[in-house]
């Protein structure tokens, strides 16, 4: 364990300490409060609010809290509050700082003014409050009195926690994640009972996860007491501090060392939910491991019945206080952290040494731990620093802060001389037998030192490489710390305070490139110039390391340059509160040693700085040439892409839609599928039935969350089915009710459903039918659930997701662009010809998707109902339908097998599990005559849609060889892609999936020639369009040459699968692969991005960069 010294710049002068000590002795005589009978009563030894000197002789003072001299029969929790933990300084007559108090909690909103100066040490991150008063002025009402008046005022600005329990009505207090909790009691505490066991901090929803915080007595408040009656009074605290963060120095000072935590509490995600709970056990309970509890000096503990909110269900009868932490997604200021107006800076560490014969010497008239350093020699004059206050010397677990300026250091010898320091931390063993306390440093300081200092652009611009730690240590270190690097080198930067990891990215804020970073007016670097890598961070979030995904590309004998850049501005690093970096480093050139073995690799980073960031960039003639197309939204300002927002809407499939309005009404309705004898029924809804457009990708990838039927006659009777199942899939067939004007019969009679149910699925292996409502959930038909749509259509919900909590909802994606199976057999293709007739549009020479080649965006939703026989059911609810045509029952929109009573009066049940064919039913209006199992009944209904999934695809990218201009690797091996933000950093419940395709060759296809009948001279492509513009790709990422339809008359897009991806020789097949290793050996690659939103919170993921690397 190590000893943490008082955080001071200059000690309280001994003359002041002596005067205060004398004042304390006089108070003892006057109040009889320092021994003997003092403390035997129930009143405090000193007046609350008064300032008392520490009798231990430290020269420090504390503020008296109300207390009962440790003799209260019941300890009470007075209040819980939060604030900022600081070290407090006054001034002396010369304006130099005098240390007064440490670990003092002030209000988070307190800022610098004429009375206060709030600052942060850039090296240690320790915060200090300087009160601008002369504490050597001990006159009544003088500087010393004014100092403590101002200090008391600063302490009173802390924010109180509203006393609430989890689930209790009220607004939970928001606590900044990196703040300190102050827990105040009404009596003096037995410090030996203050621990993680007696004050438990829990986090989570519900708050059941222990949180490791620093818990210690507040030495700034309390009173004097002599509980053992030995005549020696000591300070006992009335408050406990719970510090949510743990710095590097604080970690070393604990035994065992606590984990470093620069962030503090986990963030909250809901302003209405508590996620932090303070538990203070009031009863010992050995069976649950509670063998000690918090007590006052007389051994009394809290009484759960008299301390507000308590958990009496706990065996330890905890007194509790619930609150919530700050969060970035809950609208809290400063991203849920403490108010912070100090921008971060880069901090460097230069190697140095204290030479033999120049041991530090105790400072004359200084406090223990203050020294003069006669000489410090830097290993490199290039990186030598002139010591200045706030810099820190580190030797293992010894930390010493510089407290004075040194003479300017000559870079020629790198020697700093005669500056003062004070120890911040030293080994506890120095205070043990044979040790001399802080003075032990005199005999142990000789040797290496890590000298830490903040970057100053005025004096350090030429030595910027010294502020980067490159590992393994370059061959040129220390004189040339960025030369002679190795191909497996990493580069790390340290900052003055914890940084927001989301702002520290490998492709926007901390980048490594093959070319110098461009200036503000220069064109951006090619995406292949960025080195693919990732950024990792230390636990305190102050040090960040760029780690290349692959070894740096290098040719043996050459000295390649790479450029490390810390970006400033909107896309640069920020601290936790959102403050941007004050000063970035100049771009640092890192040179690979020529003797390193050769490495052949490359990579590409899509940074989404614009839709068109890959050469060739579009111009006035070509228009935009984006690298990604599909369902993403581009945020130019934030330079990222995100999915479509989570939107819910109802799609009506009724006679308000053009095609259904052209069908024939059937007012009496049909009974199927709600039958007490059982039924299996399939029906379809086409995209045109909801008035969607075929190629409008805003309505592709729609999830079904609910579905409705419409009762014939508008009335619903109560009914109940114990077993009832709903299934969804894409349908293989696309019914087209177009009437042949010559015969007046449907022209595409065979375009509808087939007799065997299984034949209606488009592909049971690629798109298996999905049970969206399991049979055991049943269906309770309640008339009260009947709804009326905005156009007057009455809708009755099927049971899909109706009685389930949102987190258990089942979703199924229709018009799913990940389904590559084709359908639409025996039809005219898609769009259906009936659409052109009804909308009075000219009929094209060929459909967009020919028969048998219809993609999933054109395939109907195949909706299947499996109603199991149920003697308790009634089956008297008719469904409203319309008929596709008057002249024929074809094409079939419905296929069914439904039980009933036959003409012989026998009841015939139909079990959906055994009905493999559409065997029809029994018509009660015809004395039970059998009915045909398929017809053109179109069910009036509606669907609840939700946008949950969005997909986008890239152009085809070459596996570029950076060593050869315009070259590509012939047999690349691909690494796993890197995303920013990573999946772990995406909002809860969201996800991003990546899939890949590879090609061995891509060339301009011989068929890319315009027809001779095409007027004019349209441009023939010289480069395959799929290499340049995602606008030439469809929602599946496939390329069809549609230019003739653009430039020529009597030409129409034809997305026959035989015309797909001409000129692209795929490595495997047209399918997408989730495992990128499957495309190894591909000279070209294509990526598909699938965004999955959280349908409950409505949040979606985002991408600021997508990177891929490869090696030969």
C-alpha cells in the first residue's frame, strides 16, 4: 500500500499553525471539551459552524457539524448530497498558495469569480479550489475568518438528494457520474465502522449490482471528542464521502489497489428510473454476511424505522436512498458528468533521471514531503522539458508534483536544475520501522524518472513526437522518438483528464495515414490512405492507443512514412463533459526502419464524410457517385450514417386502395378461418394492396408487428380458441387479376396459390415460414377490441403481440432484401398488369421483374392462420372479403381447409397440423356441400408495420495495393472489419450486421452497348458502373444495366435474374456471407450493412466509419 499525502502546493506556515494550536488549547480550557467529562453529554463540544484546528498538529482545520458527542442512542441520517471533491488553498501575504483542506466537497455549479479560483492539474487531474484570501491574516474578521466564511459557503452549494426509495412516486435526483456523494449523520462516527460493507452502493435496474467506490470519512466536518477518556481529544467525522471515480494515484493509495475508474457511475438511460441505490444496513445479520454496521462513538446504529426510506424486507433492514446517475441519452447537461469548463490537453512523459550526487533535499521551512531537486537530466535534449508548476515526476509509486519554475533547459544537455516539488504519493513502508517518512526519498530518488508535462503549443511544437509513446521503442529513441519504428508499432497519447471514448476514434480523431494529413482547404485523403486500426483506452480513460489491424505495410530496404494526427474541432476528441481538445499536436511523421521485414497489405476506410468520398468523385456531368446506397440516412454534419428512424404506421388493405376498390364486394363474408371445427388457411397481401411502390425503398424491409381482419357487417361476437397459430412467409406466387379484354376471364389464372400448402412458400430453406404467434397463446375474440380506421373500416386485431409486453413482441420482416429467392411464377411478373389498368397507366413492354424472377420486394406477404378444433368455440364471426373477379374464382388469393358439418350431418374436424392440401370446407348454406379449397377471396384487413431493419450496400471495392499506384492484390486475405462506434458502444437493443461478397474480376461487359434504335449518342461505360456508383445498384446490391431505359425509347428496366451482375465474376455465388474469410482470394469485395433498431426505445445504431484490411 502507498501513502497519499495531502494535496498542497505550499504548507500552512508554522507560525500560523502554532497560533491556531494555541487557540485550540484555550478552547479546551474554556469549554472543558477536550477530555475528562467532555463528550459524556448529548451536545457537541464546539458550536456548529465554528472552525476548529486539528489537535493532531497538522495545522489544518475543520468545520463543526451538529452532533451529540458520539452519545446519541439512535444514529440518524441527516442528508445525502453530491458535489465536486477538491483540495482547498488560501493565499499568504505574498499571494502564494497555502494548503488548507483536502477532499472538500463543493457544489458542482460553483465557478471561478473574485472570491474563488477553480482549476485542474493537467497531469494528475486533481481539482483545486483557491479561495482568494490571506489566511495569514488572523485578525478578527481578517483573511483567515473570511476564508472559512467563503469555504462554508462553498460547502453549502452542494446538491441534496431527494429522499426516495425505488418505485416511490417523485422525481429521482440526478447525480453526475463522476461526482462525490456526501452522506451526513447527526452524530460523530466510529471510523472503524466505515467501509464498503456498512455503506453499500448498488447500481443497475433494478439496483442490485455492487459498485466499487472509494468510501472514507470526511475530515473536513465533525467535532472533537475523547471517547476513551485519556484526556486527548481527536477529530471524529459526521460525514462519509463516497467517491465514484478512482484516479491512478488514488488506486495506488488503496490496499489492495482499487480498479482505476475515470468515468464513475454507469450512465442512466431513463429519467424515470432509478439506477443507483445507497444501502446502509441497520441490523447485523451473520447469515447474510453482515457482521458489522455503521455506528457512532457509543456503539449505536441507525434505526430503520426513524430514518425515512428503508427496506424492511431485507434481513439487514437497510436505510435506503434511491437516485439516478447522469446520462448522455437522457438530456442531462455535460453528458451526465460534472460541469466542466476546462478543455483537455495532451500530456507527455519524457524519460529522465536524477543523477548520483544530486539527491532531492528537504525544503527549508517546508512541510514534510517538500523538496528541492538539484538536478534532473533528460535522456534526450530534444524532449527535455523546463520544469513548471503542475508537472509531475513519477518513480514507480512515488509521485512528486513540481511547485516552482526552473531556469530554461538547454536542449544541448537536457539538464534541469534547482526546482521544488512535493510528494503526492509514496510507499507506506516509508512510515514503518527503519523508514524516515517522506524524507526516505532523499536516499531512494537516484535513478530513472518519468517526467509528465502538459503540451504547450508555444514551447513544445518542435518536440511533438516526444508526447507520443511508440511501442516497441523505436530505434531512434530517445533522440528521435518517431524514427526507426517497427511494422508492429503502436502509438499512444495521454490526456489531462478522462476523455469520451466515443470521441476517440481511429478514423476521425486519432488517425494514422500513409500521406500527410490534408489542410483545411485541401481535398480529403483517399479512403485507402488510412491505416485500418482501432483505438483502445486505459481504465482511467486518459491514455489512448492506436493499434493497426495488420502490421504496417513495408518494403525491405525502404523507409516509409506514416503520419499520426490528432484532429481538433467538431470531429476531434472531447472530454466526458463534451469539451473539445484545446490544442492538438502537429501531424507526427513516423518512419519505418528500413531493415524491417517486408509486409504487403492494404486497407480502406469509409469515413462517411460525404456520400461521395472515393475517387472518382462525381461532377456536374456525372452527378453524385456515392459509395453506399440503400436505406441509410446521411448526417453530413456529424459525418456518419444511420438507419431509418423507428416509425410505426398502419397499412390498410381495404377498398380505399385502388386495386381492392376494383374488386367485387361479397357482403355476407366467409367463416374461414375462425371455425370451431378447425381450419388452415393461407391468404396473401401484395405490396400494391397497401398502395406501396415496387422500387421505393422506404417501404422495403418492413416488420409486421400486428395484423387485423374486418368483420362482415361490422359486428363481432365473443369467442375463444384455446390453440391458435399465426405464420408468415414470403409467397412464391403473385396473383394478378387482370382481365383479358377478349375472353373477359383473368389472363393469368395460374398466378395464384397452389393446392399443396408447402408449395406456396418461396423457399423454405432461405425464407422458412415463421410462427409469429405460437398456438399455446390462443385467441380470445373480444368485441371491445374492435377498432375503426381513419377511413371508417372496422378492424379486429388478430392476437399477434396483443397481450404481450413490448420486450416479448415478435417481429417478421416483409419485403426482406436479405431474401434472394425469386418467385412470381405463371404470372405477368411484377408490377401486376392489373395495377396499370386500375391506375390508367401505359403498360410497359416488359415488367420490372418478369414471371419467375420476382424479387422479395415484389413478393406478397403469405399470411397463414392455423385454428385448431375447439369444442368450446362458437365460430360465428364472418370475415369481410372482396372477390378478385366476377367471371372466375381465379387467380387464387386464398387456399384453405376448414372443418364443418357435411351433407350427412357428420361433424368433420380439420387439424391444421395434418392438412397439407387445400381441401376446402363445408357450406352451411348448401346443407354442408363441399367447397373448393381455393378461390379469389381477398380479405379486407390491415397490418401494423414498424421500421426496424434498414439495409444498405456498397459498390464493389478493389483490394488496393498501396505500394503500387492503381494496383490491386491478386490473392488477398481479408481481416475482420472494424466499425466505429463498435457494437459494444451502440445503443442498447440495437445492432449492426455485416455481410460480404467477393469477385475475382470485374470488367465492362460486352452487352453494355446501346441498341441501334437508340437516338443520339448516349455514353457507353468504360468502367463497370458497380465500381463507381451505388446508384446503379438495387436494394439487394445487384447491378442491372438500366441505362437503355433511361436514354432510349421503347426500352424498360428488366431485372430478370439472368441479366444480374453482368461483367462481375463472383468468387462463389450471389449469396452474401457473414464470414468474411469465405471471400478470401477475391480481388474485389462488396459489403452489406444491416441496421437493426430497438423497436421499444426507438433508438438506432450509427456508423461513423467502416474499415477493412487485407494482406497478400
